[in-house]
C-alpha cells in the first residue's frame, strides 16, 4: 500500500499586522518588494529590498527553507512571485495580503498611498 503524496507547500498569506510583528521581533527573513523602482520611490516599507535581476539570482541560491516574504502594491504581483518561488522548491514563503496599501491603511499611515 503506497503512502499518499505529501501536500506541496503553499504560499502563506500574512496580514500587514503579522508582517509588523515579524519585523518587530527581528525574525530573520528575506523581505522582497516586487514593485517597480518608480513605485518604490512613491512609498516603501523599511527593510524591503527591491527585486531586481541581481537580487532574484541571489534568492535562487538561498537554502530552500529560507523565509521569504513578498510585497507589492495590492498583493497580486507578490503572490505570483511567491508562487514562482514555491515552484523553485522554496517551502517557507509568504505574501503580504493587500500589499503596501494595506500596510499604509492598517500599520503605518505615514507611508503614502498611491
């Protein structure tokens, strides 16, 4: 009798409040901003690193259990990036639900909305 296939890892959806708690507790993780450089100039969350080609190449060299947290404007592009990393074998991947807009609305109103 064969054992059932293990459930593949999924992207964990986290709220802005959960992200704030992670940042405040200094849990080590890669905080990836998948927006454009122009969007980043408008608003950003401290600690997030813009995903460019060089950083993307670095991420793919990380241990597959590295905690990755993805963020964009509303959470759609970051979800796609997070799913890509799951397909690359990463097992500890999060997406910020509502993106930086949710962060501005619920955590830090000094971050401009756009």
